[in-house]
C-alpha cells in the first residue's frame, strides 16, 4: 500500500466521501459510525462540501470526528462556483468551518468552474490561506485546458489537487488530464471510484475472477485498481460501517500485471480525447 502525497503530507490512499450523507435523521448514527470505523482503520482523508445536503454532510462530519485528533485528519470541503468570489468565498468558508466545528481545512476546492473568473477565486483562496483558515487549495471537475490556464496565473502553481470522477469504466482522463497532473506532481482525488455500483462493472466475469484470486470482492478490486499508481486518493462513499472496512482493506490488494492486462482488455485505456465524466 502506497500513501499518496498531497499538499506536503502523505495520506492513506482510500478516503471517505460524504455525498448524500447527513440528510436522514434515522441514518445519522450509522453514518457517524461508518466515518469513525474508517478513521479507526487508518483513513485520514474526509471529503465533503457546502453543497452536500446544504451543509448537512459537514455537520455529520463534525459530529463524527469530535473524538479524534484533528491534526491526524485531512479534511477537504468544497465551495460552490456561485460562492467563489472575493466577497463570498470567505463567507462560505466561515460557514463550512462552523458546520465542521474546526478552525481550518486541510484543503478547500472549487467544486466546479462557474462564471466567476478563476483569477478572482485564486486570489480569494490565497487570502484565506494566508490567514491560516485553509492549508491548501485545489479544484474539482476541471479538465486539461482549465488546469493549464490556472498554471499560467499568479499563484496558479499552488493548486494542490484536482478531484474528478475516475473509475475503471471512466478512464477518459488517462489520455491527457492524468499525464498533465503527473507532470505537475498534482495528486488526483477520484470520486465515484466504484462507479456507484454500476452493474456494467459489478457483473463483469473477469472482475469476479480477479476478486476470487485475491480473496476479495469486486468493489475492492475496483478500488485497488483506482489507487494502483500511488498518485490517486479514492473517496468512496458509504454509510455502512462494514462496507467502509471493506473499502479500506482494498488498499492491501496489489494487482498483478496480468490482472491489469485483463482489465485493460475489457476497459481499454483511451486513445483519444474524451469529455470529462461528471457526477
């Protein structure tokens, strides 16, 4: 298992996504337990956003992490594009910090690119960073052209991560975005790393065979594949404690070259530019 370097830290390659968590009162305690079980098994990265349940996910995370050493966690939240202005971003950040009951974020991401100029957003991010309210910043759902534009801007090189959809069935970013990020030594944060249980993946015979060989299940193989290069943090979402433990154990699986070639034969690497997969 290779830890992934992000914003100067090395973290466990499987994190916790929180999309759609915290919305149902009858699920709250189970979801809290799921997050805590993950942390107890070595997880450090927790990914959330102001958009998720209009702050409900952040409130859930605050409750879940209360007993833990904050310095050992790597907490990420995201600002909506409509709130990414010099005036509104600091307000959104303060609201997220209050909901999360923390003094700082390890990373703050622009959720996707909207109408506010990226130059203005970066200026706002750098200001709150200088105030110690975030340790680093990055982006989400941005493709190659946007990243290249950012790199040309003052402070653009400080962009510390890009979070995009990536899984065995959505490999389009390998054509140009991943190589670009590798050159920049920018880690990838992969959301939907098991394609949200897409039956087209989970019923594949080859995946079942590889899972059996490794005494695991298909979801673990999908996660092991996603983090295989040591430069990707996968953030599967689960409110089920048993599933979270299962996800964490995927980091122990080392896929062989034969495994990878078998998977490539069914889900080949892209040979041309593809639109960025979303949501």
